[in-house]
C-alpha cells in the first residue's frame, strides 16, 4: 500500500509541475489515449527502425493511434487483437507466448532498442509481463531475415522502441483506470525536452484480483458458471530515459527500465486445487549509447546490462507439506557497435559487432541423480545437493550488409552474419529485392534467408533431462509481398498488402520421454517442419471535414506440418503442429468526429489441434471489443479524456490454451489527463 500511495503522490506532483510551469508558447504533444503523433516524426523513426530488417522482408508497424488506445493493456493483448501473429495464453496476466507463421514460441525473438531481451533461460518471451505503456514504437519482422543482431528469429521478431522529441518543453500525462475483477491501473509520464537535452520518466502500476466468471464445461455434462481461483496479479514498472546532444553530430543516450511482476498460477480446469503457486519476477534492463552521424558516416555504440530474477513458491493447504520453491537468476551483458558508410546516394554499407555474456544461476540446474527416486513405489531417497548451479555463455556475432539502389525504382539488399556461440560457429544470411512502381504506389518485394536458433540454457542444462548434445534448430525461409497504396480522391485512401511465404525448419527441438522413461523428459531434435501460408492486410480511410473513419484488417492462413516421419507408425506425419491455427483474422473500425471517438475491434481464431495426430482440438472463437470516449480541451493547454472499454462484448466462452478459460464480458473505465 505504501508503494501505491507513493506512486499517487508522484503522479499528482507531476500534474502540479506540468500545469504550473508550462507556457502557452511551448509546443505540446497532442497524443490522447487514442490520439495521433506528429506524422513526420513518426515516419522518420519508423524508417530508421525498419532498416534493421532485410529490405525484401515483410515488416509491419503498429500505428501510434492503436498504441495510445491500448496503453493499459499488455503486449500479449495488443498483438492478439491487432496483428496476424498467434498468441498462446494461459489467461489474463498469465504466461502468453507469440509465434509467427506456424513456428514455435522459442523461434520468436524480442528486441528492445536493438538489444536482444529474449530470456536466455527458457528462450521464450512472456508478452503478458510487458505493458504497452513502456513502448513508443513496435515493428514486426516476419520470417528469418532479421540477422542483424544475432540468430534466433526463425519465425520472426518483435521489436520494441522508445523514442524522444526535442524542443517540446515540459509536458506529460497521467492516467487511471478501474474495471471488472477489481482491476485498477495508474500511470504517469513526464517529459522535459529542449535543444540540448531531453528526459522522459514513466511510472506504472496495475493490479487485478482476476477472479472472473467463466463456464466450466469439464466437471459435469451441464456447463455451470464459477469464478477463477488463485489468478491475481500485479505489475509495477518505472522507466527513465535521458538524451543529450553534445554536438551537432553526437548524441548520448541512457535508459533504465525496472519491472516487478507478481502473480498466482491458477490450475487448469478439472484439477482439484490443494496448493497455491506464486511466481515473482524482477527485471532490470538498462543501456547507455552513443550515436554519431556526420556526412556519409554513422556510428552507434551501446552497452547494456539485463538482469532477471524469478522466484517460484508453492504452499499446500492444511500445512501437509513444507513450502517449496526455487529462485532462478540471469545476468546478461551486451556490447553493440554498429557502423554505416554511405559512399553514394545509391549504396549503403553496414557492419555490426555484438558481444553478449550470459551468467546463469539456477536452482533447477543442480545435477541430481534421478535414479535414486522410486517414483512408482513408496520410498523416496532424495539426495542432498549443492548450492544453485552457475553457468556462463559467450556469444560473439559479426554482421555485414549492403543496400544498393541501381535505379530509382529498384533496391537490392544482402546481409551476412557469423556467430560464435561458446564452442559452436554458424553463418546465416539473407537477400532481398524491392521494386517501387507506379510512382511508388505499387511495391513488389521478396526475400530469402537462412537462420539458426541455438538451444536455450534450459534445453542444455535443466536437471533432470537437460541435453548438452541437442543440435541447434535451422531454417530456410522464402517470402514475397505486393503492396498498393492509393489516394482515390481527397477524401479516400486505400492501403493493401498480400504476402506469401514458405519455411523449412529442421532439428525442431521437442521435450520427449527419454528412452521410454515417462518420468524423465529431455529435449530432442525430433521434428522437421514445412510451414507455408498467406497473409493479407487492408485499410481504407475516409476523411471529410472533422469526420475521420477507417476500416482495417489482417488475415492469415498458415499450414504448418511435419514433413518427415520419425518412425513407421508416426501419426504426426503431415499433421498440423499443435496450437497453430490455420486461420486467424481481425477487423478494426474506428470513427473520430471532432473530439469524440469510437472503436469496434473483432478477432477470430480458428480451430487448433492440441495433439500431434490431430485427434483433439479446441473450438474456434471470435471476440468483440468496444472503445469509446471524448477528449475535453481546456484553455490552459491541458486536456481530459474519459473513455470506456468493453472486452468480449458478446460474452463468448473461449480457451486460448485447453482447460484455461479466458474472461467473459468485462468493462473498464479510464481517465487521461494531459498537460
């Protein structure tokens, strides 16, 4: 409670300072919870961020309007509703992972301002633990073409960015939200910027009892409503950014981001709960950087430190057993040097050198002799073990690329990367081409790439079952896109893109029983997969006077199958990979009139098989959400925006993961104050 009161005090202090020291002559950022950003600034930052991917690859951006409308939601919820990638979730605030184009969650990489923040322990990223509040820009790179900062992105990568503005004076915002299941959120952001320096401070806190009502269809033949137990969660975060112009050509950057997340771990339906499991995660991500740009030379250097600590505890009802738990920690140091040389307007050369050192200290890596357990008998001889096990990993990668524009309507791009991962060496590459036709209204592009994913630390060293001899996953990808953007008249704008892809992935890692022993599972290279599909995007925008309306949507069809038999009676051969939906699509319709706004959003997820032989599947489902609000502007330059959001409008019962029900209809009310 002291933390909560302190946060409220800081937020009100920010309101006082912002309203007291702001002058009318100062320019202000007019972003509301649903507002817009300065168009030129956004486009410039998008181009800068998108240059990391191969020019021929598919890159999508989540618009600033969507980001601002979802500031109190998690990245998992944002990506579910507004992209074609698939999010597998255990519930609101619970583990949520992302997969691109029929690949696995471990084949998705996450970068923050060019720094790889994918956890070295599990190799999978939990998107439920990142609030949208801490991001200014999100780019999605599809396929294996993102080799600039290392291996791992076989399916694709999610790239998060924080940006700053100069010469904006003092401005900021404070938001508060309350809704169903005793869910409340408070957040604040204060920006101070001039010509020589800029600062941005963000604070965020969210809590939910998360005791939502759902339909239990497992325990009896007749479904009945009950409340979710042991699913509460809370999140606290603070981010401080500092930017300094030391010369017309040189800028220094320092960013620190701390998050603390605590959540209960609910049991699946049908399990009699006789214990309570809790998980707490502490994350610190920070870096300092130097950016130099003069003439035909650009140099970017960053030094980062990433700290992760996860504490797991389990307590039993009635005190039948002593509490158990473990603590897992990782420390990662990264240094990145990126140099770009542009000898002519038609040629851009780039090279990047990245060094990463992982230090792992994990209770679950202790080498226990599993043969001492009598799992199906009465006696258990649990051995005495040493202190938590530590392990180091060193990764050195070098990347070089060339971007050539031989004629004004054609662009050719090639990238090569070499990586030394402990005692293993690997080379990856990508190549792409782009054609800009019809006065840049029509764009054709294509790319091909080869990428790797080294096993995670858990794959190698988990006890019992870790396999130091497991091979890296590897894959080839091919994709092509055609996009068209046309102003029909002064009132109507049309934007569309069609993409097709093919991916072959070998040595797919699966955890399977070891030598028929059902009690000990180990990672094995047991799957070769072929994934192919089509992705569609379209948007129509109508503008007339003070009325702006747009309709946008994404559609994906993905066929992801095992293409080789592991044995004669392999029932998984040519079957869809579990939890990969063949069909997913979403629609978003918004209307802005003067200061009022209305948004309707709908997401459909098709049937997903949950077994390798396609014998069991989850039902398809569609979820509708509504958002509406009004922005009140005041003469002193401040504004107040109340809004209401209704999620799952039609009370749909659905499960993203089998036996883990999602919330039914729920409502949230929020206020945003800007100064």
